[in-house]
C-alpha cells in the first residue's frame, strides 16, 4: 500500500509543480520561466528524498525474490528488521537491504525490536 501512496504522491507533485512551468513557457516570459523552474526544483527535491528509499526497497525485493531485511544505522543502533517486525518498512535512515537475517548479521547488524506482539 505504501508503494501506491508514494507513486501517487510523486505523480501529484509532478502535476502540480509542472503546471506553472508549462504556462510560463507558453507565455514566453523569462522571469516566469526562471521562477517556475526554481519552484519546480524546490518542490521535487523533497519528494525525491522520500522516493529514493522506496525505489531502493523495490529493487532489493526484486533482487532477493522476497521482502528483504532492512538494516539501519540510525542513532548508532546497527540493527535490522525482517518482514513482520514492529518497525519494518523503508525509511530515510536505511543503511542497506539484505536478502535474509544471516546476511544482515554477517554485515554486523543485530535484530531490532522483533515481531509485532
């Protein structure tokens, strides 16, 4: 479900932010083109920050053939979460993706909070 929400947010952002740029090009006024390009850049950078972890997660899922273990270095914790764990899901703080728990432990990570109770 989060993949659908992320994709919808990205498309909505492009639609909302790209409109003024198209209008400015039709008007052919340099100031509007410059201001619209700046607005587009400032609008898409934050969206990209949230889209990159999602895309990396999908790539790891395709590579592993299953949902990967997600490793994190946030707050020097060096932990990993497996599908079904309390905090499982891609975030801005992901350090990497491993196909299983054994790979994550070989890389120096320990199990996070564990399964949802």
